[in-house]
C-alpha cells in the first residue's frame, strides 16, 4: 500500500518498520514531526529529551544495551550533541544507531545555515541522504544495517525540503525480533570506556572502519548511475537530485545515497565516461571537494550557489549563466508591475501572546534584553523592538551574566522560554548563582514548546507519549540554586510585571522572574477567548495601543474630531481578550472583560 | 506528460494547508505521481504560507520556480499578488475574496490594495483569472471557514480529466465528519461560481 507521506513521517515509519526500540529527540524545525509521528506507534519507546545531547546519549545508551535506536535533531541540534556524536563514533555500539540530522537551508526557522555532512566526515561516521520520502523511509533501515555491519553510528541527513515534502511511499510491516527475555548488558570496558589508553586503541579502529565503508560504498545500491547523454555528467545528492533531473532530463547522473564516505572507483569510472563533470549539491562544496581530492577535474560552486536552498529555477538559471544550457532554456516569467509596494507579512507575536506583557514593561523601563530562541524572539520587531540579542538555544542567561560582569549604563535582563530554559538555560542560571551577578532572568513560561508547534517538556507534567509525569517548577529550581529573589507574575497583569522588574533591578544579587501564562493558542486558553471592544467616544486616537504590536488592533476609518488621528478598532475575530491593550490605554477606551460582560448583561 | 503544477497561497490559519492536502490527495486518487511541498516561516499563524502540489506521470522536484505554476489558488488577495509571478503567463488563477491586512496595514504604515488594483495586477500575468466571492459563498452556507473548499470547487472546473466525484471523495475523508455536508455544498458552490470574474 502506498501513502502520501512527508519525509518526516516517512522517517518515523522507517524507524517503526526497521525495529527501532528507543527514539529520543528535542523538537526543532524541520525535524519535529518525526518523533510526533513515531510516538503514535506503541511498539517504539519515544521521548522528548530536554536537549539534543541528552537525546543522543539516550539513543547511544539504548544501542549499548543492544536495542536499535534513533536520535533526531535539527542541524544546530548536532552542535549541542556533538560531544556525544564523537564518542559514539569512537566506541561503536551493540546495535544499530541512526542519528537523524535535518538541515534547514535558507534558515526558514533557524539562526544559521550549516552543512552537517561536515560532521559526518569530522567524526568518521557514514552519512546517508534520501532524495524523497520513499528513500527517507528505506534509508532508516539501511542506516541501521550499515551501523550494525560496521559498528558505527550512521547519520541520516535530511533537509527542510525532504522533511516537509509529501511523496508517495510504499508502506511495509514492522520487522522486529520478538524478545523471549530481557537481554543481558554486554560489558566491554576496553571498547566503551574512553579513557586515553582505550581511546588511543580505538582511533585506528575507526580510521580502518571508514576505509571499509568506502569499499562498501562502491556497491551500495543507493549510489546509482543513470547514464544518458555523456557530454554532461552530474554528481548529486538529496533533493538536489530531483531539481537536477528536472533541469537536465538528458544528462548522465551519479546519484549518491551515501555522501560520506564517497566511492572513489565509482566516481573515477563515472568521470571517465562523461565529457564534463559537475556536482549539484546544496550549501557546501562537500562532494566537490572530495572529488577534487581524488585528482579529478570537477565544477560545482563555480556554477551553483553556496547559500540558501535550491529549486529548479535556481539550478536552471545558474546553468544558463554558466553556459550549460542555452538561454532559450529559460522559463518565461511575467512579474507584474505593482502600483504600490506590497505590504510584507512578517511573523508576529499572536494576539493574546503572554510574552507581550513582559516586553512592554522591559521596554518601558528602557532595559537591554539578552534574548533566546523561541516565539518571543519576535519581540525584536517594531513596534516592541524590545529584544536585543538572539544567538542559540540557552545563550541569553550566560550573555546577561557577561553583560553584568562587564557593566553597562542601562538596566538589563535575560529572557528565556520554558522549554529553552530546560534545554541549556539550567547550567547558565547555575553560573549566575555560583558566580554572583545581579542578572535578572525572566523565564517566559507559556507551559509548552510553542515555536515548534506545542510540544511537551519537563515543566508541563506530560510526556511525548501523553503520560502524566512530574512537572518541574522553575521557582524550585531557582531556589535550589540558592537564588533568593524569585518572583512569579502573570504577564497579563502589567503592573505586577513592572513591580517585579523594579524590585529585581533595585535589589542586589541574582533574581528570577517566572512569567507564567499559557500560550494563547493552547486548547485550554482558547476556551477563555473573548473579544474586547473600543469605546469610540472615549478613544481619541492617541495611538498608545498601536505600540502594543497586537495584530488584532487596527487603525479604524474614524478620525478623532479634535486630534484628526485614527481611532482604534479591535477585530473581534482575532482578539483573545488578554486585556494588555486595555491596561495601556490612558483613556480607558478599551473595555475590559468585566465591562464587556456587564454590557452583554444590560443589552 | 508534463507535470501539472499548482501553487496554493494564503495566510497561516486560513486553511491553505488543508486545501493543498486535498489537492495532493485528489492527484493520487486520479492515478498520478504526486509531490507536495510547503513553505511556511516561523509564525504559528499570521505569516505567509505557500504550498506546491505537482501531479504527473513521474514528478521529480517538489518545488517549482517562477512562471511554472499552471494554477494559482490564492485564499487571500494580498498573497495572490505576492505570488502571481509564480504563475505561467496565461495560466489559471483562482482568487478568493478574503483580505487579511498585515500588521503594517493595521498600524497605518502600509495600504492594502483594493479589489480594482488586485484585478489590474492579476491581469498583467493572465486573462484567465477568477475572482471568487469565496467567503460570502461560504458564509451563505453557514460557515466562512469553508471558503477554501469553495475555491477548490472553482479550481476543479479547470482540471478536466478528474471528475468532481474524485474531489468530493477526498474532501469527505479530510474534513471533520460534522463538516462534510457543509464542505460538499461549498465545493458545488465553488464550481457554480466559476463564470463570475
């Protein structure tokens, strides 16, 4: 039976079918749906770990224990998990381990572009790359077999376009051996204890191992030659293969399903059969460099871009410019002339977003804010313009501590989301306490991992599988670290937020403010939605409420007779009734919930 | 055969992804190789959403370039203008009448194009554009949210080789049970609305 599956769903299906027993991940676009899908299979244990390093350690432990396992992360997640990735390569495993890395080219939802095939070579780990959903599913099982055959973790490298494209996939049954009894853990201290003496013995083993995989790659069925017109030979991988097939229907292809290590004989042979050898690969010239090291003449990044995501247009236009295709190959495009520029539609904090209350107050107090990764990063945009750094997961608190130690004229704070705090904020907050800075850490606890689409985390009291569990309280953590000033505020109460901020800024020593209010899009919060209304007689168009940056508040057509300025209007379809704008309004022109209810009763 | 390319555009939360999901499923039911790919940025809702759906004997790329869409299905007027350059000159555009002003418009910094401007811009790329009162038609049926299926109904009239029943099968399977009847009627309303420009 065939089904239309996204690449992520296909990977989950592949893990299920190939007998994965333990899978762990931290949510991150474009990889999140893999574990969400896998969680639906009862036969596989799956979990959200607090971060990618923990997730990979969990998968390694399961593989040490003799079970097939999988760890899943976005590209930058492997930066966090790199330590584990390298030692797992050194030790090898007792059962197959596949490490899924989903690279986000064009940074649809990421802070940087990086080509994680580099990590595969760096750690001497084989790297497999699917070019559609079917291969994504199949290569999970293949990766586990390669892992077991060569005693090495295997990277399955996806990209956003593979993860988020739906293609037809043939479904199969789960192939897993029934276990009669719980297996005994096989102890091998020399192989698994990476003290220097043992590690020095292991390093030659992994160098020899990758040479053997190189031999294996020569006949690996997912490295495939498709001979056509021999005037042009194209070496390609991943979704770039699909773009290349589309743009060069006549050419000869060497499609690589394993991009590290490369098969030298196969490549030499292919190169000898074609007049001109080019590589079409996204981001880094990884394959190109490897081929050049084989002493072959090859072109790649001199023709195709090294930045962003490809599509047929990018490939075609680059090829025309390089003379690989005639100008007549161009697609006719009609870009209309616009009478006025089109308004942009950047991502924004949603109506009713609880983060808004905190940022309005840090802005009011003219604070410098070290930011982090999550929906709240969007507070950097006007009109709030209230977040001033965003680097990587968990960076805010360490940065703010550094700012504090350096000393600046302004007041400052760190903001970090609840899930991000558990990810890598914990050790940074410990550092604030240990090394005694006046850092104010604001934990924006919206009771979910909102950015990636509402996943559970250690603070929510629920697991990926939907089982109740212990919910960690941020206040308890701060107190356990020895932080004495700990405030809990409701970000919908601006006075309360401002009061806590002022208290923390005036006091000496580290402080934590837990801003607790669930994401307005969560089902429980939706039940409380109620649209507010502007009293047009009271509104004089002063514009204070527009500075809140809520997409539910509009400038209406009505102008104030005295000031000539547009009055406010609230879209009842968008407003959730958070009352933040009502608190900002100096003329009490925006009705609070209570007033709305009274109005309803008297009507 | 050359692949048939659809581009669905809209704003997050509008139902663009349901529409492109149905479109992909219809292609599978009609016996085509199908690829679908979504591009949506960081926002939970409120940002631009586009989805490419391709039907063909064999489909390679999940994405298309500018000028390669045979059909543009726009759930929102501003997004129609933003992506009309993706349409093959002379291709078919089915555009709904929903307008969702971005923050820069609601704050008064930008102006949302009026319907006449929308028409003038569309007509630079194709004469075969169809402005459908999708929201009004769906409201008349009792639920404005069915506007996306109204537009699918209109689109279906341009795809000759797939009978309406195939579309309806897909719609029945993909919308919540209690909305099946509403969406069936929305689909038919969209088919009947084709003539209006």
